[in-house]
C-alpha cells in the first residue's frame, strides 16, 4: 500500500494530498509518528482544505501530547467539513485530555445525534458523566450502551460498580454476575461477588 501510494507523490496537489493523507494514516497505524507527521504535513500543504489531512495532522500532534494544538487541527477540519465524524470524535478526546469536560460532552452528544447507536460514542458520554460525578446519567448512558453491546463484560462490571456505589446491591449483583458470566477471569468482579456472598 505504501509503495503504491508513493507513486502518486509527483501528481497534482489534490492527488498528492490524498496519497499523503493515506500514507500518513498508514504510518500512524504502524506507530511511526515521525513518518506520519511528515506525510500529514505534506497532505495539509498540498491541500489546506482536506479535512482528512487536517484530522491526521491533529492525530500526530495528539499522539505527541499537544492536545491544545490537536484540537485546533480538528476544529479546522470541521470548519472544512462539518460532517467529519473522526475530527469531532478526536476533538472530544482532546477536550477530555484537557479536562474540559463540558466541551468534550458537547462533542460526543453531537456525534450521538449523527451516529445513533455507536458503542464508542455511548461509552465516552457515560465516562464523561462518571468523571463529572453524575452517576445517574452515567448509568442511563451505560444502559443504552448495553442495548448495543449486551455481552461486554467491562460495561456490565462498570454498571455493577456504579450501582454498588449508589447502594443498590441487588442491581450491582445482577450486573457483576452478568459480567462474570461473559468473562469469568476478572479478579475484581470475582472479589466483589465473593464479598457479596459472604455478606
């Protein structure tokens, strides 16, 4: 794939930008950040209005820990294409890293309106509500998530933990037991169930 894409480097700017965007993404997936950054720069310089190129550039900056600058690239990508869901998702992640939870939540709620039953988006919304110490909202979003991925043991144990924190032992037991049924090797879940049976 890399060899094929490199043959397009000499073409006109739009083709060059598309090839560089894909090369940047491939190097990013292979965790070769220096190469990914070089091709992201080439893609952006070839076509400043390419939302995928701007998103890739944001990803390389994000991977280097500069979340503020990454957010700027994602916002620019969204200005060029408001339907770029990758940029919106990653902008939400940037805001989470910057501890700007309200803005992160806004991004993920917008994404939820576009991608109704996306498990990753539902998980992010639930997680933000948990961080914001709103367990009832976190539980509500996790219940939606369970309707999409009913056998995910981590989500089930998270629901168990939240119900346990709220003092609802019977609901906590139900979700911890379901988590154990799907993945019987989680020590935390086994410990909780053991303590529950002792009680």
